């Protein structure tokens, strides 16, 4: 395992007293982040949940915002733009967009774990316009062209 990458974090006034994002286990890829507000998500509703934190992500990295699997499975609560991206030059409050795909209102209390954050390296690309692309076995075959679930056995 490589050394941790330092990410500067600023606690905003409404984030006082809350845990900073942290890994639940030594093998966890994502850090749990908590809500800084009380809110109830109605079925079908979306809300940018405040975290009370702003961050300075090092250049060359991003933070990906991902759903918590237990909330998704048990309650239908997820991040609609999964994974959400926080760019290294953003300095505003980190908010987690959540949506309720469940059939019941879902209460979120201040301090509840609402998502996971994954710090990831970013490689920027550059476009090279060409007249033709190389051939591959798949070619231009699109959605489902490599087979559906029935081929899995």
C-alpha cells in the first residue's frame, strides 16, 4: 500500500462536532462521510446533503462520491450521478446529491453516514483527430453486442 495522500480540509461552522471522513476498516477503498443537516427525502426526491466540509484536493487527483451499499440495498438511497466527481480546483462546500428510489420517506439525521469518498488519480487526455480508427474484434458493436446475461450460463 502506498503512503496516504494529504487532502486539506476546512470545517465550516455547521460542520463543527462532526467526524471527518474516515475509512471504516483498513481495507476500505472509500471513506464514509456524514451529513451536517437533518433532512427527509421523500420517495423520488433528490437533495444536495450538506457535509459542513470544504476540501483542497491535490492537483492530479479527484474525489469520487459513491453510494453506501447498505443504504442502496435496504432503502433505495443512492447518488444519482455515480460516481460524482469533486475536482481539484473546487473550494466550495462538499455536498452529496442523494436520491430516494425507495417507496417510503427516508430521514437523514446530522451525523448519519450518507456516502463514501474515494480519492483517485486523474489522467488528462488530449484528442488526436484521425481519418480512420484501427480495427478490433468488437468493431462498432454497441450496447449488448458482446452478449447478454443468458450467455453467462
